[in-house]
C-alpha cells in the first residue's frame, strides 16, 4: 500500500526522534503489540471515531466497550466479553499497550497530565493502513522497531546477531537489550525486558528470513509468520491468507465455515482492495469500460457462499462499476447467479492488476495466492504447476478452464 510501502511511512518515521535514552519510555512496544492485535486495535479505534468530530479525545476503555470491538474481540481472540468486569485488567493491557505504541510512534497523541491516559488521532491515513491487514501492521512494526533501535544507538548489536546467528551473539544481544532497558527506562526486571525483547527481535528476524528467539533461546528454525502473532494457535493457521512463498500443497484448504472471523477478514479485505484501487487506479473499474464511472462496488470473482476459504483473498476481489457488478457479473442483479464468461473476464483483468502491483511494488498482492485462488475457484491443481510470475501461462490456463 502506498502509505506503508512508499516513502510516506519512511518520511513519517524519519521526522521523529524515538531515542529511548531521551524519552525513558519502556512502553514503546510491549507484549500485546503483535501484528494481529495492532491491526484490530487500529480498526476498532477507527470504527469508534466514525461520525465523531475531528480531534475528539478518547480513552482505551471507550474503544474496548464499543459494540464493534466487543463483537470482534469475542469472535477473533476468543476472550471473555470486554464488558465483563472480571476481564478488565486483561483488556487494559490488550488495548492500552498497542495504543501506547501508536502514541509513541506519533500516530496517536497521548495526554496524561491528569494521571489518566487520553488519546486523540494525529495520522488517520497511517492508522487506516495498519488497520487493513496484519501484513501492513507487520511492515509498519518492522520499520518502526528499526527506527527506534537506530535512534537509540543499539541497532548495531541486533545487526551483529543477524550477521553471525549463533548462541554467543544471541546471548550478547539479549543481555545488551535487557541492560539498556533497565538503565534507560523504569522497567527494572529481567523477565519483563525479555518479554518485550521477543516483540522486538522476531519481526526483524522474520523480515530478514533469519533465526530469532523462541522460549528464551535462539530459535532452532527461521522465524515464521505465525510466531509473530498473539493468536498463534487458533484457526488463523487455517483461515489466514497463505504466507508468501508457501505452495498450495503446503497450505491446507479449510472446510467451508460461517465463522465470524471469515466475515471480519473478508470485510477488511474488501475495504483494502477498494483503497488500493483508489490510490493506484484513480478509483476506476479494473475492467476497462470506456468511461470514467467510478468502481464503487467490490465483487468476489469466485462467490463467497461457495468458496468461503478464498473470500478474503485480495486476489479474489475486483473493483467494478455498479452496472458491471449488477448486470454483468450477476445477470439481472441476481446475486445468486454468476456469469461464467464474465467471471473469466474478471479473473484475467485481476491478473493484470496483480502483475502491475507486484512489478511496481505496491499493495499486498501475491502470485502464489493468485494460483491458489484459481485452483480453488476452478476445483483443480493445474495452476500450482505454473512457474513464478508466468502471467501469460495463468491467462492461458484461465481460458482453458
């Protein structure tokens, strides 16, 4: 996405000094600041602010008692209701920690002059970008963490570990980060520093495809996407978008489900693909129609009811004009019907969008995910045999399907 992948985020971070030796803020990142939590908290903040006056002040409790938050936190993180008094302490951390990170970064503004933390929104665009996907949140975290470490003059010990990747340099890094935290912040315990250390090192290790930390030691294997998540053991592993570089045979196809989590991911993906189209295609249809009518509707190339396992893949979503959507994709506005020929046209047009996005390095499109979507949509495995980025072969195979 333009804000995350382009120069906007770099300029935003570079305009700020995050030196912990000056701020003495040990809560610039914390245990709950994982990509999945950060993304949904950003989403919940934006939903709370909808329709409210610009500059409105809010507290973390305002966000976690909002009806939208209650519903999605229950469904996605399998926690007790945020309205349950017994869960208050847990929710304080679950919402407060990401909001502290966002305020330290400068996306939110924090005022604690009264002894309580009050927030207001400073950069809606960045918050929106983070809210749209976990991958956006991860990209933000990686750049943000790096900038904080560089400003604090401790990035070099991370670089040494990433260069040598052995237990000796891991120990030096872990002890160095712990001592730095204890000297420069109110955090004075080793265990608390180590818990934060995990959230610092592993996103960086993942971005470099290197070893990180697991169970207090250097990880035996490369850091994987799921290791970065708060909800590591739930059905994300089945229902989340397939990680980049994973082939179809390595990714289990879930059975159809009416899960609220699927609905949440799908709604976010539809918002995401619409914003990508706004930023990179002037909001016009991905299928050229010869006029300048805006593409105000997002269409599932392979329908949601019959293909819930790919309902939230960007590669299965296309921006169309109302006429294209209601009269061509679904003849006579019958959303229970799909015009197979127009479905083919939509998928070929989407291939063009994906090719452009990958070659120009914008968005979150992935060639392997395109093959996965086509395989599931057509009930075949022939697309998985296509070589990376052979778009002509993909189009040829679509025409044969």
